[in-house]
């Protein structure tokens, strides 16, 4: 049997646990990976966590999200030591882990004749920063592999888009992606609703999107059952 995939060293993952009866969701960076343990950097987020507390790690590999259960070991100078208690299990496919949210978005058509790699080079040569004046508040159905959103310019199936999402994490970040339109439906003469898949997105940005989606979904559930 093929072993379940593990997160990579340096990868950003999401940690879920209960603290004082309330769910906590934080991001962490994998520092070291052993056969039955993981050391992660959580900054100051986990200073009050006690040994033996149950933790679930969430991370993305290829098209899937994985869940890996562990218990908190000791606080090391380099990070948090997690002792795994089971093999990772397959969660939801990444494209089905979604949330509806209003984000600051820049959506630009890619110049005709550019392929994905060329469009990505152009995008990374003119990156946006949080709070740039060109962002527009936009309702987005977001996942770590694609999005549905309205555009204020024409778009057809197969078109490439330069997408930039202002993600309200702490600190705020801008996620840059080159996406391909897979569905397009005109809503008004000057508005079209599209669905797109991300074709160029860094693994760090992908992990940040996955973490943001989980945090948003958890907040929605807490509000619903409060």
C-alpha cells in the first residue's frame, strides 16, 4: 500500500484544536518531519497550549487535502513538537473546500498571445500590495484551486486572467494567481460571471488560501450555532 503523503518541510499547514472549549485555527510552518512526529513553527500562537492536547493538522498535496491527528508534545526552542497518533487520512478534495466571502480583488485580462508561464512572469514583475487603490471589493466563491466571481470586462471560456486577492489574514497578504476561465455567463451588459481554475499559483499562496477558507468556514459555523 502506498503511504499517505506528508507535508513538506517549509510548507504552511493549518492546525485545528480546542482551547477552553472553543475551536482554534492557526497557521504553522513545518520545520522538521520525522516518522511519527512533526515540529512546527507557530510564532507566539501556541505558548499557552499544554502537553497532551489533541491537534489536527490540515495540509494540501496535489489535488487533495489531508488530515493528520497528533498530540502536543513539548515546546522546543525551535518550535512545537507534535506526536502523530495515526496515519494521515484523505479529507475533502481541495476544490470542494470553499467559502463565500467578500475580498479585495484585482482581475485583469492577460494580453493576447501570452501563455501561462509568460503571463506569470508579467504578473510577478508587477506585484500588488495590501491596500492598493486598484483593488475592488468583490464577492468571491473561493477555494484553493479556483474561484467564481463577477468581472467588469468581457471574458470567454479559455481566457487567461491575472487575479490578485487581498486576503485578510494577520498580517494581510496578496495572493497572485494566473487563472483560466472554465465558465462564463453574462449578467449585465458590463458584467460577466465566471468560474476559473488557478493554473499558476505558488505553493505558499495555495496554502494561505486553504488556511483562509478553513478559518472562514469555521467562523461561519460558530456564528450559525452561537
